[in-house]
């Protein structure tokens, strides 16, 4: 489908259709054409992804599995394989990286590409079409694309192109394209904002964009202005190079080199908790964990491991401890330890919902709400915090060290004056 016109910026959005389901169908062709639901297997689980065949029955992501089973009793339920999904996601990213001048991996199944100026050579639409066809040919995965003047319009266009289609919206056609669509199509409008706007009688983007911007600002603050801009097809957000936001890390240098394994493990837990929380705040997921050790002689060693995308402490902590155990073989005093999470993509805990533990997801959300309100240390894992007796022992040790240093200083001063150097 082609909507004609002209444009200045050219931003392409690519979205792998029902990504998890599509990967499962590559592994098992008998799933093609059938209603498929991926998520927790028990009634306590949550739907992570579902096929278009299942959506016809009203099934959607984040729905309780029990409800989904009742709505679509013939659906094939699959627990999900994040390792396989991560691998296919990386393959698609590698293809885009080879061909695109500037790209951003915004989630496990979405990418933005800035191809401004490409029309001077091949034509932006032709280039985008060829890239989409190449991805389909090389991976077997269906992918939909939207090409327009900014990220917002491109993403909405991709949604309209689904399943497995492509749309270009030129600058002159942006408003006629957006106007008849539901306000729910605007990416930053969530369920709560949608209900607020609908209660005001606002259903279409046309109605929303014709409301005075000041009224929306009074109602929703700065978000109101941003929503108004996007309803008017305005979005200056740049495509951020994937390499610019690749990792998040933390390190700790000890005042005194140590081999205290209990304390080292406590610190590792605390470090993981700290940067995993930072990831979740930024709505990021990691697929690569690295642990770093610097010995007392300044020899530095690192070990890393690729993992399925996650932002959960309990998963990352186990991996960090495993890497540390493998890395720390010399039994020398340690000067520094560090933890890094890399290959970051945008995403939420939804990708970790294959475990039949929606309570665990709720627990993380509750803990993060407390941290946002009262600070990062408002909630901490016991394994990463010293007990009262450990804190007391540490304080006594520090006091003892201070007294010893003071005694040594006094002895030096005493010798200094004894031999007459003080005159």
C-alpha cells in the first residue's frame, strides 16, 4: 500500500509480527494457521504473545491464561523459549546493521532506521521494501514496516500495515492518514490515558488534535502537550544509534583487598539489584552479563555470558554468581569487582512471563513503585545486605584499624623526637 506525497525526514519502523508465535511456527510448521498462545502454562500464568487466529477470540497480551483458555479453548498453549527468540532477534538486528546507515533497536522485535537522504540514491520506499523482503527471505519471519517523517507516524503506519505488510505515509498525507484512527493508536497513550480521553468524548486522532494544546496540558501536564504534538504528527525524537546505549554497569573498589567470600557475594547481589533497578526504570532488558575482577597485583580479568533478555534480579544474580565462581580461580586478594549488563534493548518484564509466577512480576512492580517513591534503598534483598552483627563486626574492624594506624603514627613521632629530629 502506498500513500503518495513528499517528505523531509525518512524514518522506517520495522516490527516482527507476533514474533514469538512466528519463531515457534518456524520450529513447528504444524502450528501455522492455528490459534497459538505463548506464556505461562498454568491458569496462574499470563499471555505473553498470541497469534492473529487467537486474537479473533478476544485473546491479547498480558491477559490471565485462565481467561485466554476460556475464550479460545482450542488454542495451542506454548510456554515459550526466550533463548530462541533472542537468537532470532539478533539475526534480524545483524541484517539491519549490515544495510542501514543509522538504526535503533527499540525492543526485541522492533527497530527504527533513519534513511533520510536515501531517496537521492535508491529511493527510500524501494530501499525499505528491499530490506523487508531480505529479512523475510533470510529468516522466514513475517515483518511489517511503516515509512514516514518521524518515529510516531512510522510506528502507527506499521500497525496499520499488519499483518506482514508495508505502508509509506508522505508528509502531505500525515494528517489525513492519522485523523480517522483511534486515539489508542498513538504509542504513548496507555490504558489509563485512553479511558480519561474517552470519558471526555475523544475517540479519534482528528478530535484529539483539534483540542487546544493548553487544555491537554492542564489535564495531563507535559504529557498532554506531547500527546497533542503526536496527534498532529509532530515528533522530533531522533533515531538513537544502537551502539550509544549498549550497557549499564557498576564497580566497587575495596578500601582493603579481600578474599571474604561472604562479603563478596553480598556485594554482588547488591550490585545486581542496583543496576537491574536502573534497567527497569529505563524499560530496558539485557542479553549479556559480564563480571570483572581486579586482583591486588592489578591483574584484571572478565567473563561474560549471553542470556535470554531479562531485567529480573533473581535471574541475573544467579548468572553473576556463576560467572564470579568460574572467574575467581587464583584465590588471591581482590581489589575490585564489577558487573555489567550489555546488549540492551527496550522492553519490560512482560518478556519474563513464561514462568508460572505472575505474583513474582507483581512483586517486582510493587518493589519498584516503593523505590520510585522512597529511593533505591527503600527495598533491598536480604542476601545483599549485611546483618546487624556483620555491620557491628565491620565497624569494630574499622575502629581497630584506625587505632592501629594511630598507634603506629605515635610510635613514629616518638622515634622522631627521641633521635632529636624535632629540633
